[in-house]
C-alpha cells in the first residue's frame, strides 16, 4: 500500500467507454451535468489509473447521482457528508484514487463544515463542485451561491442571504489546489479536471453548471458568445492576466493592493500581473473577480504543496511499527500493573 | 459483617477484620480525589480484594473552589467476598472541605468513620458551603459518627517544611496525607502508590519526594496519633485464579477493538468527536497505532460516523464512539450503514440527558434511541456490557457481528461502566471466537446485494478488486442487483430483509444464564451497568429465603431466543433501569408479560438496597 496514491500500478489502455456504467442516466434533458459526465469519462483514461482503484463519492442532489454513471467503485451517500466519508476511506485505503462529487447546496450549505475540514486537512481527494446557484432536486429553492434577492419558490420576494463564493471559501479553508471550469467549455474543463485529479492533496474544482429547468443561463456571461469573449479570463501559470477581444485586450493589474482593469495597450508590460499558481494571496484576489466589473477567471487559481492528512497519520503508524513492531494484544493485556491470584488463595 | 477483634502482632492498636468496606474520598475538584481513589483502589487490588469503584466529578474542569457543585468524589467498595457494586452506604468518608462534608455526609452510616481536614473549615469555605456555623463544633456530628478532626494541611506542610517548594505546591500534596492515613486504617500496602509516585514524578524529584513524605506522614499519623484506636483488615477475596488487572469500561472497549483488529487482520478506523464520557476511548486508541488502528478526531459527530462508514466501504472496520447527544447526530449516518449494509460499530457511552443533561453522570436512557432513533425502518444490532471488564468482550463481539452480518452494531455502555473499574481476570486472546472476514474477489456471479443464505449478509468487496466495480448508496435498491429501485413490492421485501438479517443475529446468542432458580416468584431482568447492584440485591433476597432469580441481558437487539420462555417461569418480572422504563416497555411489547419497572433517574447507579426493597415489595404485593 503506497500512501502516495494510486499511480504505482500499471493501468490498461482505456477508452471513454470503459468508464460508462450500465445505468440509465436520469438527469433532465439539457442539464449541464451531461457535459461534465462526458468530460470526466473522457479524462479518465489519461489519468492512467486502473479503474478498480477509482472511487467516486457523492452526497445528495442532482450532481450526487454522478457515481451511478461511472463504471468505477462508487458510493452515493447522505447530504453534505461525502468529504467526511472520503476522509475515512482515504485513511483506510490510501492506495485508492478518490473523487468527491458535490453541488453548491450539498457542498457549501449542509456540508459546508465538512468541506472546510477536508480542505484544511488536505486529504488527497479530488472535489468536483457543480455550481448551478440553485437547488434542483428539491425543485427550485435558492442555494448558498444564489445572488442576493433571488426570487424562488422559497423566497417569493427575493432571498435575504448574501452568496458565498466557492473559490474564496476554498482558499480561505487553506485548500492547496483551487480551480474553476465551465460546463460548456468542454476542452478546458477536461484539461482542468486532469490537473485537479493529478494534484497531491485536496483539489477543489468549481464547475459552473447550467440548470436549464430551475436557473437557466445563470452563467450566461460564460455562455453568450459576446459576453464570453469580453469576460473570460483564462488563467495560465506564468502568463499575464489578459482578456477580451484579440484586437482590444484588457489586463488586470494591481493598483496598490486593489485589482484594476485597464486597457493592455495603456500599460507597460512590466506593469502586467503575471499569474503564479503558487501565490496564495494572489489567488485570493483572483477568486473575488467577477463580471461585470472584472473578468471571470477560469482555470487553476492556485496549486501548492502541503502535508497530506492521511500520509501524516500513516507515517506515524509506520514509525510506531518500525520502532516497536506490530501490536500484540496478549502482551498489552498483561502490561502495566497486574497481580496474580493463585489457586486456593 | 463480621467484626471480630483480633490482636495484631507488632502494632499496639487492635486490628479488626472486616469482610467488606465502602469508602468515599471527597473534596474540591482540584483536590486530587480521583487520583487518591484510584491509588487506594490499586492498593486494595494488591491486597487481593475484589473491588468496585464509582468516580463522581463535576462537569466543570475546575469548578470554583469550595462550592457544593465543585465537589469531586471517588467511592469504592472492597471485600473478601465477591463485590458487585461500589456500595450504597459509606463505612468511611474523607471530607477535605465543608462542601464535601455537606454533599456526602448523608450517605455515611450512623457510627461510620468520618475524617475531615479541619483547616479547610474556615469562614470562607463554610460560607461557600452554606454553613451558618462550623458543623465540626456541632456535638451531634460526633455523636452520630466516629468523627476524626485532622489538620491535614498543617501536618502536610510540617512533613515537607524543608523542601524547596512553594506553599501552593506543598498544599497540593495533602491528598497523599489522606491516602496514607486511610491506607493505614484499612491496612493497605503503600508499595503500589510509592511506585506510582516514582514513575509519575521521576522527572521532578522534589515533587516525588514531597508526595512520598506526605503519604508516609499520613500513614504514620494513623499509627501514632492517639485518636485512632483501631484499624481494619480485609482478607483477600476468593477469586478465580489467574492474572488480574484493574480495568475501566472505556479502556476495555478500546482494547476490545485492538483485539478485534489484530484477530481480523484488517485495519480499524475510529472516528470520534470529543465528548464526555466517551473521549477516553479515542485517547486510548490513539496510543496504539501499532495495531493498525487509525483514529480521526473528526470535525463533528456526523463526520465521525461517516468517516467510519467510508473506512468500512474501503474494507476496514469502521467504528465511531460518542455519548447520547452525539449518537443523536449520527442517526442519519447509521441509517446509511443500514441501507448500504456495511459493517459499523457505534459506541454510545450513555450519560444523563436530554440535551446536554448531566455530562459526567450515568444513565441508561438511550436504549430507545439505539433501537429506534432513526428515520423509517432502520434495524440495528444493540449490545450492552454488564461490567467494566465485560466491555472488552462486547467491543470484540460487536466487530465480529458487524463484519459477519454486514450490519451496524450499537454498543450501549454508560458513564458508570466507562469510568468505573474492577479487578479483571485477563483472558487469553486466543480463546476469543474468530472474526472471519472474507472479502469477495470472485467475479463470476457477483452482485452487490447477493446474500449469504445463513446470515443474509451481502458480499463485502474492497474497492481495488478488479472486475467487481459497483455502486452503492442510500437510495432503495433492488435486492441482489443493487440497482436503484422504487418498486413498492421490492421496498417491502427489502424492509423485511434488513429486519430479518438483524433477527438472525439471535443465532449468535448463547443460552441466557440465570442467577437463581429456574422458576420462582420474581425474576429481575437487567441490562448494562446495573448488573452489580441487581446481582447483590437478588443474592441478598435469596439469602432471606425468597424465590428470586435474575438475568442480565447483553444482547438488546435481537433479544435472546430463550428469553420469552424464561420470563414465563416466574410469577412476577421486575426490570430495574436508570431511565423511565425502556427495557420494560420492550419486554411488555415483545412478550406480553406483565413486567414492572423500578426506575430512578438521578445520574447515579442504582443502589442494591433499593432494588432489594423493590423486590420485596413485589413479593409482598402478590402475597
């Protein structure tokens, strides 16, 4: 058993089909989840992990039906608890590649506490959070990522809660890998998925996903051709933060400690903000950027290394074993203060 | 009680032989009363006595000094005969301050030995305890009890006056004076305590020296001071031969898991969130990584249970532990394990409730929660240890059943068992039944919910097994295939199947052992930590010539197959419990017997005296 993950074994040559289960997919026609499922199945062969070593864990909600459709091991658990369950699984089985599939309600509302702790512990799991800013499976209540004033069945006069920003939340929890992808940007999603899956430690990938039934086009800024051209900011390590039409590029620069949008041509190259995935503070600033005042960053905001929870614990176990050998209950029972009562005493 | 005076050799004071004694040390929660009691227990174990202990302390870590609610106590009974309980009424009370006297003196037998630390009886402490006048000046106290006023604080300081310690440090050793004195009174060997001091304070020789001197000073004081005219001996008890150790319930649960992990050759993952009185299990397991026992201090109770379920899904033994409030939070997780049909062990160390209740006090009021405290039809196996040492076997048995039947098993311990200790005959682990875990690897004919015909268990497959990739979850599924199913008939079938699987655990239960005649007037049915009190009460009643028997249930669900038959062999059935009548309700519902309850819910163990009375009342009411 190697605590470093599942990459020790040689995987057969797979195709996408190998990862399709025999179950009928039961999402609404037109749901963004179809594209995500397809991208995940397509990305899997490239990871080079035997499929019996892959486990998908989910909570409750539309997104959490995901494991049923993957021809790997899977566990559809209870609302919000997938990160905790995955933590126990990783500690028991550090040889497995574990994915957690969750949504904005499952992962940030009922399961917000577990999300916090799986990230701060840096458990070696890949977390895919499908964010559609709505409760779909319960038929259309606002979610913790819905905008303030959102009118839904449960908030006929508009919601009163301010939304949480998943990326800022993850970074605040001390996540070691934070990224964003968009369900309709298939190729970019696949690439980002693979980056997340290869990260050592907890990887948090927010996928902007469309619920065409209860919150259609919530991410239209990333779907509408014109808006997309205007706002999409593709993060690339070592490259400046440039976005907008090719003939009219804009840049995000730092004005003191405040990000600011300027025309690229108006600033010298030295003033550009170069993306550095290892810069946690910069990632925290990026997480807060959004249209219309700023571009929408997609890709990897942050990718750093930190001790992995289960590795630390398993190293302790190894140390205890190598220093004192395996435990022996017979010896333990008779250790310390004992006394003998003899026959006829 | 035999109190024959025998001349003791080498001592000028008379030595009386007793067959048992009940002693309570009481003081401020910072006075070290728990330690004093534990050391006295070890000394008594050395002396070969049978012992039962009852630690009792406030929920506050350092309650304000001198207050009534800040009083901490440790009671034990030791004897030359079998000792079933920590005792009801006290033969000896050590009160380190007025508050301790006020809280506990009512439990002291008339004529009992009362030892007080006079220096603590100052105006301030008397006020805090609510005494208008110093009770030590009230002549009735000395008339009712054999009162010994000892200025322990001054004698302690005198014994170590030349040591370079500050006054507070010196003050803190006075519990060893009390221990030394009471050790002399009951002729306990000091060696184990001296050895303990050497080990504990090896790195701080001045503290070790101070404690040693004060302990000996207390002992010498008893021997030389004029006020103690006699002391007592309690002969070694006749106990089964073998090697013994003192065992508390929480440690026994932890060690039972270690034994199960070693025997099953499967790693064990214990997920827990700190909670009184269960935390010590987590602490103990964290010490034993060499057994491949992995502990998670989870972010909350729900994460504790679900991380354990994740471990079970991965082919480890998932265990979680808590007390009642935490088990309430785990309910949905336990339901998931019922549905996913995965092994899971849940320890519930019951405490007074509801809500936060009495965190450090004992209760037996989670039986219904264990049986029914989840949504829908959610049957689980429920076990309950009878004594601290029994916790070892119950923990082991819980793992064995969980793995064999792919089912959650709840273990109901309680605060009394958790912290109480008894001399425990160390078993040979090789004699424990095997824990057979056969992970399925065979591809042909595999289905996730294919069932073993004898146990109805589904196969346990470790992820990583090629060709057996499958998905499970909390949604209802078709039997055998495990595919999601909303079919009405299938759901009915699955509800019955999950129940039947738990019912079949009955085939694991040995014949019920009956303490007393196989048929008679009264059968007392108990469960959990009341074993000692019930047994003592029943033996006493039988010694009075009455036809009374008792049985003690360790399997709460399913119940023993022979129970219905046994219940009908007696005219009346009495069920003493530290709740408002939970087992009695189950028995009445299950067997249509007119069982009656005896219920006290005070956060304390039941006293054998009151059970004895209840039995006699029941005998009288039918006459």
